[in-house]
C-alpha cells in the first residue's frame, strides 16, 4: 500500500499528522520537508526575544522524535520539485521518486520580497522560520538601530518585542498613514501608533523604502520622501504569499492559495491542501486557528469519515503587550458601520462593526476590552458554517 504523504512539517503538516494518528495507527505515513523538520510554534518568532528564547529553545521536538511519535517516515532537507497527479508520484530534488495514495500539500507561505535598490539589498532579513530567527538573533548582538519595513501586524509585533527585550532604536517604515490600517479602524490604529511611539518606536509613514547601501558599520536606507536613515539591521515584514507554484505547475487550480473545497480537497481527487498555502472555500487565512480546524476535519476524511471543515469566527490576538489588541475584521466587502467605545480608564477601545441589519460582523478590541474576546466572537457569523446532515 502506498503511503499517505504530507509535504511540509510546519504547524499544518504536524497538526494533521497528530490528528490522523489519533484515528489511524496503521496506514503508512510519510512526511517530506525542505527544512530540518523541527516542530515549533511559529507564532513565537515574533515574541521570543522578550522571552529570551533561542531557536533551539523554541523548537519542541526534532524530526527524529516526531517520526517516532507519529509512526511516520520523515524525510528532511528534501524538496519536492514536481507532482505527477496522473501517476500519484512525486519527484524530489535528489532525483528520487515517491508514490502516494493521498497527498497533502502543507507548503506554507513565503515572505513577499519588494524590489529595493542598492548594494545591501540582499542583507535585508525576513523572519519566517527558525533559521531566519537564528540569523536575526545573531545580527542583533551588534545592532543599535533596527529598521522594520512594513507597518502591518507582524512589523508591530517585532517592534514591540525588540523594545521589550533590548535598548536598540526601532524604526518602522511603510506606505500607510497608520500602523495596521488595512485591518484596524482609525481610532484603534491611532492608539496603537501612540502606544508604540511612547515606548520609543520611530515612524516613517506615508513613504516607501527606495534603496539600501553600505555606509561603514551602518546602512544608508533611503526613503521615497527623501529621508535617509541609518539602521544597522533591516527587517522586511511586508507580508507573506501562499506557496502555490508546485501545485499550479501540476495543473491544480490556484488563486491566492491552492484552491480547495470544504473537504480541503484540491481540484484533483487524491490531493488535499492545508494551512497557509490553502485557499479553503474562498478563504486563504494565514494564521493558526484555521489550520487546526482544517487538520481535525481532514484527519477524519483521510481515516475514512468524509468531513467538511467548520470555520467559526476566529479572532486573532496581536502580540503587542504594550497595546493588547484582538482583531476580527469584517469581510472587506461588508457593508455597515463602526461603533466605538473608549475604555473608562482611557486605555483601549472597543470597535464593533454592525451590518445594515444591525448584526455584528466584526470587531476590534484593545487595552482593557480584550477580555471580551470570547463573548464577542460568539456573536459573529461563521466563516464556513457547519453543514447540517439531513437524515433520509
Ligand atoms: C513571525 C510570525 C508570527 C506569527 N504569529 C502568529 C500568531 O500570533 N497567531 C497566529 O495564529 N498565527 C501567527 N502566524 C502565522 C502562523 O505561524 C502560520 O499560519 C502557520 O505557522 C503556518 O503553518 P504552515 O504549516 O501552513 O506553514 P509553514 O510553517 O510555512 O510550513 C511549511 C512547510 O512546508 C515545507 N515545504 C514548502 N515547500 C516544500 C517543498 N516543495 N518540498 C518540501 N517541503 C516544502 C517547508 O519546509 C515547511 O516545513 C505568524 C507567522 C509569522 C511568520
């Protein structure tokens, strides 16, 4: 019998393998990863400095330990370069072939690289795995001024972590007028901006990074508004894009992610997708809660009980302890209006987004209001509702 193969040993791949083994101990399982297969909680990459964690301390288990626990063969440092859906075969970068009965793509997402001129462009860091984090920590030892490109969620988390853990100067650069303003309504984005400023973050907003060149021990980082700043470490946090090339080259349907139905099935019968790389019934969600829900449903399907995934509303807690924040933004095309309440203590805002029929469609809560997360989440509509099976 050919094994089930999972490509990827990130949180999606390992969550699925764990869930599957709870239901089926016998079916052969193979996992393949370009990296070293260590199991780790990726969200910690943007708050581990303050916890004084090295990459080794973030990693929970190595590939060998995972293979034993999961009764799986785990091939590390091996990249799948081709999927042959018609023969259920994979080609690896060491020229070997693997046959599968079912294939699960848990390929993750990669940092978006924006074009920046200059002789130091290659030295801009992105932090998306344990190796990146190791390099980041090493480079920080000599750093006095860190510039972070992109004023989004991850940029704010890294800024908070740096401020909390060291005395480096932190600058954030981005084209928007306020941090996280694609997901935060203005009053909350302003408070976040204020809290991070009070803690020492320097902002270069409404501008972009044009070039980066060496200048002795620092960089000349030139912005499109004419300003030049002098960081000695530059981190890009402009976002991630689902890894879809392998699937698209194999003829699978892709859009922002690898397209699947609510069973996590791609456009090919024996191939499924899960985690950051998947676009499940129109949702390409790059955070943990959706992949956990997907792993539970798909494990049942693979064990013989076809199960659709259920996505309830899934609030995201932003890791900015200087300004605690929980967001569940309304859909981008939602029609309605925001209603705001300021905390009586003055620390925090509750922003509720109501649709035209007065139903709650999204919320953003900060400061003193974050404790209302569960209560509010229960009032939101599901993203993918539970399918009710009608007995015949
Ligand atoms: C800094 C940071 C902070 C975050 N904070 C939060 C948070 O607070 N809360 C939250 O919910 N989410 C957070 N996230 C998002 C969350 O971590 C991800 O959604 C999740 O870890 C994605 O897991 P994954 O397994 O889909 O992808 P990945 O972890 O990217 O794993 C992909 C795997 O696929 C393998 N792979 C890819 N291509 C191939 C190939 N061709 N052949 C073989 N192997 C391949 C890789 O080696 C890797 O093992 C954060 C992300 C980052 C980067």
